[in-house]
C-alpha cells in the first residue's frame, strides 16, 4: 500500500484484542496468522484454523447465496463491510457482476425504502439542518484525515423513487463502494454524507421508525446556506476532496452544480456522469449503424437531470464534430409529463428552455416520434413501460436499427425491458438500460443488453481527479471519459448487441478512463501534482487492492 493509501489508523498504534477484531478497516478475522494472534492478544478470541482470504471469500459466498431475497443479500454484504472491509471488497471486486445489482440499483433502492427497518450500524456522516453553525467542528469527528471523495445527497430524488429523506444515505454508501470496487479508490479516503434537511415523504413523516429529521424540507436561502456551510467546511478540512452531488431533486441539482462547479472540485453524477455513460453508449451504437453523431435526431422521454445532462453533453460532442451549438440543440427534443417541450409552452423550468424549439405542441411520445422521425429514443422519465409495443414498432419502421435506451431506475421504472425492445423490434433495436436485464434470445440470436451504468464513468473519472489532485471537474473530462469508454467496447461486444465493455473488465477500463481524464486535467492546467512520466502507471499506483496487511512487517 503506498503512502497515499494509508488511513489515519496507520498513523496511530494498532489496537489489540477485541478492539482489533472490531475495527472493520484493520480486521482480518480468521485470517490473522498465529504470530499475529500472539503479538496482538488475539489468542482464544478466534477459532484455531487460520484461513486464507480466498477461503473466507468462499464462506461468504456460500452464506450469501443461501439468502432468499435481494434485500437479505444486501444486508449480508453491508454486515460484512461493517466487520471486515478488506474481505467485503475482495468479495465484491471478484464477483462484481453478481453483486453490483445488490450494492447498487436496483436493490439499493429497496434498501433506501426500508432504511428505518434494516438500519444496524451507522456508516458515513449525517449532517442535519439542526447542526448548522457547527458543521466545521462536527467534521472533526470523522476519524480519517485524508478524505479524497465525498458523495453527498439530500435524499430528495433517490433513483426514480422520489423523496426518501435520510434513507437516501444508501445511495452515497453504494456509490462509494463502487468507487472502490470499480476503480480501486481506497475506502478510507471515501466519505458518504447525508445532508438531512427533512422530507416531503408523507409515509416517513408519520413513521415512528423513520430515522431522519421528521419535518418538511428546508428550502430557499436557508437550504442554500446550509449546503454552502457543509461544502466550505469539507474543503477546509480536506482541501483536495472531490465532492459529488448525488440524487438531489432537479430544482436544486442544476442550480447547485452551476453555483459550485467553478469554485470547488465537484460534479453531479446524475447530470454529468449519466451524460457521459449515455454518450459513450451512443458512440458505440453509431459504430453499429455506421452514421455520424451529427446526423442523429434524438427524442428524450423525461427532461430532468439525466435527460438535459445527456442532451448537453451530446450537443457539445456534436460541436466537437463541427456542428454549431444551435444546430446541435435543434437535433435534440424532449417530451416531459406535459408533452413535447416547445417554445409556446409557459410551464417550462429553466433547464428545459434551451431545448424548447419553435414547433407545434404534441401531447405525447408516440405523436412526437411520428412527427420528428428520430434515430434514437432515450427514456429518463421514471415512467415504467412508457416505451410500449407501438412506440418500439414505430421506431423500427423509421429506422433500420433504432437506438432505444430505457435508462430509468430501478428495474420497476424502466421504460421497457430488454425482452420487449428486442422482440417488438424483431431483433433490430440497439438497446441499453439503466438497471440490468438478462440476455434474451430472439429467433436463435442471443442479445446481451448493455447496462448504461454510471459506474462505467464516475469511478474512473474520480480516479483521474484524485491521482492528479485536480482543482476542478469539467465537461471536457466527461467527454474524454465517454470517448475512452466507447473505445474500450470491442467488436465482439457490439456483435452480441452490448454497447459497453463487460463489467468483468471494469477495473482496467476505469484505469484507462483515469488516464484519459488525467490527460485533460494536465492539458487544461488543473493539476495539483507534477505530470508523471508514465500516466498509466501513475494512475494504477493510485489503485487500492483488497489485500490484508502483514501486521508483523515493519512499514
Ligand atoms: P428528474 O426527476 O430530474 O427528471 C425526471 C423527468 O421525467 C422530469 O422532467 C419529469 O417531468 C419527467 N417525467 C415524469 N413522468 C413522466 C412521464 N410520464 N412522461 C414523460 N416525462 C415524465 O430525474 P432524473 O435525474 O432525470 O432521472 C430520471 C430517471 O433516470 C430515474 O429513474 C433515474 O434513476 C434514471 N437515471 C438513470 C441513469 C443511468 O441509467 N445511468 C442515470 C441517472 C438517472
């Protein structure tokens, strides 16, 4: 482990006996050697057989696979993370495809909804509105001195599940697990934060088991001041920290991003990370259709953070290909819950205005598809089953290979399933989804649907930012990440209909995305470290591995 991967634990004396076993960062459980057991007062506190980490992994897997529901699997993994963090990551990193849907969408959504019931041990920091005025002081309670990534939410728009209040904490926890699992960000350098300003969720407000602030959400200037106090305090305690906004409601998300993106090292994954993963998917899909990005006409269902974020990044990629910004935007159309977003509408939020075209009002998606004849439809609406048979069949009549991205999460909110997209389009659709779907065989051909999973982007981007101590996160970094991700998708992937690389390769992919991002950081003069001679080696040297420490070896 290199010096920058040390936790503050390692600056102090290693605890002994039960205290060592109860420290998840230091605990090795049955893998403590005889010599370590003697040196650290562990004799008698463990069964005699000394296990290898691989034997421990096997034991975890056997128990994990006996669980009958995904929520139980989630609880099992969280309990392991609380006992032995190294083993948790060893299990997760070696079984990522199997476990990502448990530690992240869709199961994490169920965990957030059941937060009050399944809560066992606290993780991360809960900063509530009642703590205002003393957040700076509070942050000293966090034991790690070198926090490099904070993922924070206020719980207002959790996946497609709406306001989950304090239960939203499941999301920063899950995302940070993926920072480590996908890109080797050292777990002790990560901090999940819940900014609790209340909730509008009526069920939680009435629920005695609810663990958050049982009051309506603080809004307006008081809310802004509270968020500012937290960000300022966090930057003061950890000057190099990357702050990721996660699952804020769209009335606050766009505004907070605009306010902070040029002041501190920050980004919003729902807006920018989603945009990069969708753009990468589009680049890959265009390798199948053989048409350039500039020739696409795209209709989005949903004009929120994800939709407008994706549109903005696609527009900037079209501009990179020589299109004017106005020309690029004219190819991007939105249908929201009130119909096609057009100039004559008077009910549009600010973030939609740049895509409000001079066109007739059309009340629904099918009408918009018939009128606009798009090459691609992208669902980011939280409206389950909105891509019905007629929509998919219409897209297939218009296009030889229609591009259909059903990105709403969790699975229950998806605009259509992989099976529906492939069968209704008679195998023509180029499909990606937000939550995972199984492979589907249509007329003898097996399609492996790609998951437009933000985990392809944010961990690698974070790695590039951390390894360079970047001062800001810019759209150019997201475009570079998207291009690199598309470049990592092989012809073999495309042949089976998958427009992203296999998740099995995610750590390698993240390293290359880290390099692509780091190159932008240096080119744009945003680095806080000197340029390394070998960028890939530098990036890889920043990747933590889930291996036990030898406690008897001198550092
Ligand atoms: P948001 O709340 O900001 O926006 C949702 C939008 O959908 C709003 O514009 C709303 O008006 C619109 N909408 C709601 N019902 C609709 C309907 N019946 N018809 C048309 N439009 C409708 O949320 P968001 O951050 O944009 O996220 C939207 C969805 O995308 C969520 O389910 C989220 O989980 C998913 N998402 C997926 C990924 C991914 O797959 N990588 C990433 C981010 C978000």
